[in-house]
């Protein structure tokens, strides 16, 4: 997000009032916008409470790309090694089996019982899985999410 754009925020709170996640978590998107102007907020857990629904971005009367800004702030946080433990687990799954949420043995058994094969996903195809691994390695993803 351009500085000039974010500086046009007049703290109306429309973003916070539109935020479904903020109703159930500590996320206060208006505060994130405000704080991001004056300090490094890459260690704030609230950054990770956003579901990227884009409500705030669509409704901001100043046209500020709020959700895109949150995604950029997250990217910066990850570059500094600041990732929630739960997200590291998801990254690990992606590296190992090509899926953020892999199917487990229980669900494979249930599928077999009702006549369904394994889902048509990358983990069913060793070559495709290997391609994903090469891709993740070559773009630096593995290094980025390392403990
Ligand atoms: S809706 Fe836009 S102008 Fe209003 S507080 Fe949020 S970012 Fe600022
Ligand atoms: S995109 Fe994120 S911050 Fe914006 S309204 Fe949705 S959950 Fe809230």
C-alpha cells in the first residue's frame, strides 16, 4: 500500500465495523491501519486473525486497499521469521504432502468404505508431489518457513 493512500485514513472505523473476524477475535483492523503508519507491527498476532474476506477493502470510504495491506504486512512478518506455530504446521504439511490440510488415514478409510478412492489431489501422484516439492524449494518457501 502506498503511504499516501494509507495516510488518507481518517479512522472512521467502517473497516472494523465490517470485519466478521473482529467480532470473535482481538482483530481491530482500524487499529492495524493506524499503527502500521507509525511502527513495525509484524509481531502482532492480530495480523493473522484476518480471513481475507475483503469486506473492509470494499467498504473503506477512502478506497484504501486494507486487505491487501494486511497481506503485505504478513509477508513482511514472515520474512522476519514471525509466523504463528499453527501456520508453521500448515506450511510443514504443504512441504511434506503438498497440502495445507492433508487427508488423514481415518478419512481415507471412510472413503474406501463407501466406495470412494483417494481424492484427486497432488498427494495421490508421486511425480506431481515431487514437482510441488521442487517448486517450494526453488522459490525459497522451505527456507522462509523454517523454524
Ligand atoms: S474504513 Fe478506511 S478510512 Fe475508515 S478507518 Fe478503516 S481504513 Fe481508515
Ligand atoms: S479482510 Fe480481514 S480485516 Fe478486512 S473485514 Fe475481512 S477479516 Fe476483517
